[in-house]
C-alpha cells in the first residue's frame, strides 16, 4: 500500500480525492490529510510518504514553501495542486523541486494516473526514458533540454509542447490534442496562443526548430 499526504484546505476536494483514490483500487492507497500548511509540514517530517499532494493557497504555510522545505532533505515525489494557472507559478513550482503540476479544476482520473506514474517511477518500477530526435533531447526526470550539445531554457508551455511532440516522434499531433494536453481540457484557449508558443519554441531551438513540421490543417510532428 502506498501512503500519500494530501495538504489541502478545501474539504470538498479532500473528500473527492480521498474517495476516488481509496475506492479506485482497494488497498492500493492510504491517504493522510492535513488542512493547513503547518500541519502538513509536521506530518511530512514525522511520517514517511510515497508522494505528497500540495495545494498552493494554504493557511499558515503555502504549498510552495512546503515543497521548498521538504526538498532540503527528501526526494519524495511532489505534485502541486493549484487554481493559479499562470506560467510564473508553474515555473516556480518546478524550480523549487515539484515533480508535476495540476491546475484546478482537474479530472480525477488524470490526477490518479499522474500519482501512479510518479510513485512507480520513484520506486524504480518504471524505467526512465530520455526522449530525443536527432541531436535534440529532453530528460523528463530533471527537465533538461539539450539542443546541439547545449542546454537550452524553455518556458513551461514550450517545454510541455516539445515533450508531447518528442513522446510521439514521427506522428502528427492535432492542434486540438496539443492544446488539451498543454492547456487542459476545455480550457477555451485561443488557437493563436498555440501558434505563438510554437513560433517561440522553434526560435528557441534554433536550427533544430526545423525538425518541427507543420501538417497543414492537421497539426504538428517532430522528426530526426
């Protein structure tokens, strides 16, 4: 059985996640709950967990601060849960050591799969894989992108787009699917936003940006 600490002050979300996880697969997950940041930190220090779910907006101590403190001496998988979807928050979460980021409202099956994947990876049950195309590579374990032998910096959205393309190398990914994965289902994001991020991603990749091909009226794919 895997032990999860959920630090969340919204009782409805606590109940939804608890019920879904504990009933999805019997005896797979034990969910411990803290309703404020101070209690969450105390539980995290006193117990050993397989994964932490941290809300950002918490009484006493926020989720970012908890993540920062935990990362001083632990590599336990951490998923940040927040209603704040702006890019600076996402980047901040990854910068301080979170492993994944979920924006409210989120589908419970998606959160469940993210939790399963992170725990399995942390236990060595899933082999880590570096995605590559030509001399372009992306390491999902540390978020590093190497292009032409040099590390490059991407925004959170550029990174997410590149990851989807590399995971599906040689396959056309529709614009709709890309937007669903990167911005979330039913986000209402204008397609022109995707165009802008794709243009910026190609620019950041330099000559390797030509590896991203546009399939007119269909989507995008990346090739070696």
